[in-house]
C-alpha cells in the first residue's frame, strides 16, 4: 500500500482473504475474450476520470508503486458510501492496461455485481447500475450466457467479502438502489 496515505476505511478481512477472493475471481465470464465485442470498453477511459474504488482492506494487495496505477483518496461520507464507512476510500485509475493477475475486485466481478435480497440472501446479478450502457453482456444476457463457473466463483468470492460488515452495508445499499431502478423505463430496453 502507498506511503503516506490518509486514514482509510477499516476492514475485518485479511490479506489471505483477499488472495482467496482474487484467485476465485480469476476466471473469464465467457468462453471467448469478451473484449472482442466492445474493444474492451470497460478498460478504456469511456468517460473523463473514470477509475475504480478499492474495497476496504483491498489496498493490502498493492504496494502503491505499481507503475500502471494512479492513486487518489476520496472521503467516504462525500461519495455516497454508507454512514458506517468512516475515513477515506482508495480510488485507482489504471490508464487501460494492467497485469491481469493484479486487477482489482471491481474489474474481476464485472459484469456481475453482488445482490442482497430484503431477507438478507446473497446472490450475484448482472451489474445494471454501472454496466447497462457500457457492456454488451449486460444488455444482451440471452445472447451472451455467462459461464456457470464464473457465476459460481464470483458468488463464492462475494461470500467472503461480505463477511466484512462494512462491505455488506455497501452491497445492501446498492441492492436497494437496484430494486428502485428495476421500475425505471430503461430497464426494459435490453433483452433481459
Ligand atoms: S465485460 Fe463487458 S464491457 Fe468489459 S470487455 Fe467484456 S463485454 Fe466489454
Ligand atoms: S485495472 Fe486492468 S482490468 Fe481493470 S480497468 Fe484497468 S486495464 Fe481493465
């Protein structure tokens, strides 16, 4: 993790947990490289300043000296995170290239996102909130069936991640937002 960073949101997860999560998520969504469908749009600067938030504790997977990553820090309370998140959140920008085995959780899970139903049951679903206008796999789920192994391993990884109560709080908040958006008119534009 970088030197001289501000106080980050704390985590109950260990480096071994994150290693396990990274390994579980090291499997592709399709039988072929989905980047061929869109010129790897999710790795491009498809809007100015686009980057990824790391999860609490995920900074343990980085030295902060990776030449392919630029680090920024955002105050959690000013960027829509749950009130339980106290401190700064690491926001990284990659310039569109990375050693694939080092990519963050947010890149590994996409185009799936974790979902917690109102009864508290965890599952994964297509990431409509960030992916609908970006990703052909999200817009066309019947044409591009995700590999079962990808779905199962991403779910397993989120089971580990949501043992952290702060990550569970964020996943729950995003799930309620997704419930609201399910009634939006654009929701019915895809073939899903
Ligand atoms: S996940 Fe979606 S946006 Fe990213 S490369 Fe694959 S098809 Fe393109
Ligand atoms: S870190 Fe790698 S996988 Fe993630 S957006 Fe950047 S280039 Fe793509």
